[in-house]
């Protein structure tokens, strides 16, 4: 797995076990976590979440990066890929989270664009999806801004999601 992806304002670096504390301002925030219809994490839950990502990464060679704001040297989010299964088919899901005091500056869009480009052009994946809970307008907007389109709704984990999708342009088709 590429250990570092840089953008104009952000560094996406491999997640580390000790990032749990820096990610707690995201997942411990009741407003942030409401997007997942969950309750705020404590440090133990945050550590377990990070551990799941590290296990996924070790097994699959892709995972969520820790997003660092260059100007402040501050962890402001996570963004990356996870393999999930939809209708028996493995697909790479692009995910992104930003801490609330940094929302609205285009950081999710900047991080997700970098992961999109890496996935399509470095990893050579033909297709990306994002499962976004119906009602998460900010996340849908990010998906649209990076070129994904709404491919319909599905039920999963007891929730209703929109499946946003992006396919690698076919050079033969001039795209
Ligand atoms: C979704 C999330 C990652 C967006 O992060 P961000 O850095 O603020 O995103 P950006 O600034 O790149 O873009 C947000 C866009 O959503 C728009 N937006 C924000 N709130 C909105 C709302 N309630 N309704 C419609 N659009 C909204 C913003 O105006 C912006 O679009 P614009 O550039 O056209 O104005 C952040 O809100 C978050 O972490 N939420 C909680 C976790 C989450 O939902 N993760 C995604 C799971 S699928």
C-alpha cells in the first residue's frame, strides 16, 4: 500500500495504531457520528475501529489513510478505500470523514479526489463505489463533486443507503 499521498493542503499517510486519540474528535463528536446513526465513540471504541482498519489493510492492501492538514500538522480526518461486498461482488468503497471544526473547506473533496485518482490510475481499479446513508447531503455532495453518480438505493446493516459509483473512463471511448 502506498504509504503517503500528498495534495495541495493535505497529507494522506498510513494510519497508525496511535492515531486513535487524534481521530476521537471525529468519532467522539455526537454531530459527526449522527451521520452514521451511531453514538459517540470512547477511546476503546476508537482504538477498535483503527485496529479493524489496520487488519483490513494488512489483508487487502488497501485501507483508510489518516488525513493531516499540512498547515497545522493536525489530523483532521480519514479517507481511503475498503473492499466491501455488494450482491456477492467485491467492490472498492471510497470513504471519507472530516472533523466537524474543519467542515466546509473542501477538505473531503480534496482527499477523496486524490484517492479516486490513486485508485483508478495507480491501482488500476475499474470501479469505485461509496455507500452513503440517505439523508447525508454533505457526503452526497462530495461524491458528486468527485464525479460519482447516484446508482440507486440499497439496504445494508439495517440502514438505507445510496450507492454512488464511478467507473474508470475508457480511453478507447475517448473518455
Ligand atoms: C461528509 C463530510 C466528510 C464532508 O466534509 P467537508 O470537508 O466539509 O466536505 P467539502 O467541504 O469537501 O464539501 C462539502 C459539500 O457539501 C455541501 N454541504 C454541506 N452540508 C450540506 C447540507 N446539509 N446539504 C447540502 N449540501 C451540504 C457543502 O456546501 C459542500 O458543497 P459545495 O462545495 O458545493 O458548497 C463531513 O461532513 C463529515 O465528515 N461528515 C460526517 C461523516 C460522514 O458523513 N462521512 C461520510 C460517510 S459516507
